[in-house]
């Protein structure tokens, strides 16, 4: 499967099944992807001089086998080639 940063994908399994989002980051070594507002986890941060601290929600990696590419450009090409 061809995944690039910025492509639109749909989650096909897991707790976020059916949701769509944009690929933010790819870890090719572990075959995992990070998708915008999908797979949210909570992290506790200690306060420092720069950071206020507290509980922060952020995206976590999910395995690429749980993702389906739904890039709109490819659909348009298929429709145009059938005509």
C-alpha cells in the first residue's frame, strides 16, 4: 500500500473504525502511521519553565494494516478512465 504524508485514509479496524483522517507521520521500520485526530492518548506532563504541564491529548501510532487509502485523486482518475 502506498502511503505518503498528507494522504486521506480510512480506519478499517480498532476503536476508531469508520473514521477518516490525514496521515501526519509514518514509521516505516515498525509499519505504523500517525493520523490526525485518530488514536488519541493522554499524556501527563510535569510543569517546567517553558510548559505549563498537565494532561495533554495527542495522536498515537496505529498499524498500517488497520488503514485503507481513500485518496480522492485516484478515484477521479478511475472515473475518467472508464468514460
